[in-house]
């Protein structure tokens, strides 16, 4: 495979292994390989799932590890248009990979404060358990230990859950460091 067979993506992705998940920076891809940067500790031969921000998940095997630089051999070749296709979910604005979590958060709205659970997190938002009947469009403040207070807007509410859009994104380094803790 030659260098010209790779495309530069420079997009944030998600790596999932048996019982662990973490962020990665997808630097370049070909139809058969991906070169990523990640702080997630991986070993050669380990099977991973590479989640792209357009919603596609690719099964891969770790073929090379050099510090945080990791080369993944894709289980099945993919077409390059699939890799560069825009967001599959049809959302407006930036999209980001979501990482499952279950941790306490503190919500403040209209002079009231209460605890609930964060169910997932991304660079731009989070999903929380909603036992208060929150309303779409409302502004709230959310505090996650280690991430400080963040202003957010309730984007959707359904089935005892609510999706929050952060007023200011978290940034790769901050979220990656928080996930490692």
C-alpha cells in the first residue's frame, strides 16, 4: 500500500475494546487500515471497534503500537466515500462520537439544584437521566466532577432521558483526560 492510498481525515473517533472505550484522533485511513492517536492502552492483535463521527463503526485489529500512535487493520475493506460521507444521523451542526458512561451530575435550573446520572458524553453534549420532566429548549447548568460547570440547552426529552447540547464544546484533550480518570 502506498502513501497516496491513504486519505487524511483528522477527525475524532471512538475506540471500543472488551470492556473499555476511549477517544482517538483518526489521522489517516485507507480502505484497509487506519492510523490513529489514542491514550487508550492497546496491544498488538487486540480486536477493537473504531467508531467514526459519521456513525459508522468498523471492526479492526491492532497491528502496530508506537506510543499513542496505533495502526489498525480493518476486518473488512471499506470504500473511501463511506469514510468521508457526512453525518449519517442527519443532524445539523457538528457531530461527535458518544461514549457511554454512568456517573453522577449536578443540574441547576430555575433556582433549583438536583442530582441525576449522565448516561453518555461527547465533545458537544451529553445524555442524562430525566426524572424531572425537563422541557426541550430550556437552558440549564450541568456540573460534572472533573469538568466544572457547563451551560447547556435541552435538545430533546424522551423515555426518561434528555439530551443536552453544551454551550461550549469540551475539547479532545479535556474529554480524553476526564475519560482516563
